[in-house]
């Protein structure tokens, strides 16, 4: 039985990965059909090449977005995420969309991928160190931050 789990893990972590974005020196390639040609190359080879040439990437593994933009660290428990405009009190809940992103994914990618460009602010309600906290950020000023840097 452990052999089946190991075989599935090897297949998923090397061949069932979808490359979503690549960045080198602030030049971003975003969701192009060219990335589908990389599916025939095992991901550990791509990862080695990207790390050797200092290329940042975002990939999709088992419906979760991962990246190599920063070091992984544990993030607080996200209870609610909503976007809104300053002149309008109508908040749109995006908690179900945010849960699919690892903490190392940059906020600019989430804004582009979830089509949140028309909104000005994002508000997070999270649970950290035994307290429920709220933070609000301007999307235009803080979109270069990583998701785990917000907390």
C-alpha cells in the first residue's frame, strides 16, 4: 500500500504540475499556453533550472498554488477575506478563493488570477496567538508583498 502512495506522490510532484507564472528581473509571463510544453519535463529538473538561474515561478499542485518567491513559514488561520472599494460599503467575500494559495504566493498574482483589479482594499480577518485580528490593505500599494508577509 505504501508503494501506491509513493507512486502517486512521485507522479503528482513531478508530472501533474501546471506552471502558472514565471518572473525574471521583473519581467512576468502569466498563464501562457507556452507553459503546457513544460508538462513533459519532470518538475524537479525545471525546479533545478529555475533555482540555478534565479527565476521565480508559481505552480499549481493539487489545486493549491505554490511559489519560490519566499521562504515558507506558518501563517495564521485565515477566517475571512473580503475586497471592497472605499466609496462603496459592499464587501465581496473571497475566502474560498484565497484558501487555495500558499503563503509564498505574491499578492499581485492573486489580484491578477482572481480578477480583483477593480477593487481598492482587501480586508483579512484571522486568528493569531489566541486573538482574532483584522487588517486592511490598499491593493495598489501592497501588491508586491507575499501572502504570509501581510499577517
